[in-house]
C-alpha cells in the first residue's frame, strides 16, 4: 500500500538511486502537504519510534515474518496512540507528513525505505530494497484506519 493518504502510483517518482551528499538515497520521497496522513504499508509491528538529525521523526516497522523493515521519515508528528511494540494493520494511521530532520523546508514529503533484515534483525541496518515498482502498482491509501473506531476514518 502506498503509505501516504491519497497518493497514487502515477504520482510517484523513483528517487532510489539518486545521489545524496556522501551516499545513495536508497529510498523514495513521496511528496504531500504537511499534515497529510501516513499509514502502515503492510501488516506488521512497530519496532522503533526514533528522532534523528537526518530523518527527524521516524517510524520503523517490521513485517509479520520479521524479514523486512519499513522506514517512514521526516514526519511532522506521530498519530495518537502510536507506541513501540504495537501491532499495525496495513492502512493504519501512524503519523503525518512533515519536514523534520534534514528535509528541505519547502518540500514536505515522506522518505520511505525498505530494508531486508539480517538474522540479527537490527532496526537500524539491512539491505536496501527499492520500493518504487511495488508502490507504483500498489493500492492508494484512501481512508486511514484509526484504531478504536468501528470503521476507517480520517483523523486530522
């Protein structure tokens, strides 16, 4: 699932192999206005909420099998009730697009990366996997799931 509310596959641009100062990007940037809902791309478990100089407010999610880590960065804020260790459903609201970390201030976006985890399952490292093809053909997040409500709802 495309992890930004209302973004379609045709709206995406493959920035995975672009150069950044001293490294490759190894992610895609999904442009959207500040405050746009960010949702879990897959069913999984939220393993780490983290604030870093580069990524700003971030979420690390592992898939249910613990093979892949999904990294959501430059968030404006986390969704209410989001905590480490919680189970996530695909489409569940986890945060909001922002410009935290080293994101250009005039270009709000979600920095989205996927990493194939090693046997030690460290949330901070893995082999980068380009998410572009899967997201380009993926489902658009129409209405984020909000835990505790009987049906999906948009919460801003």
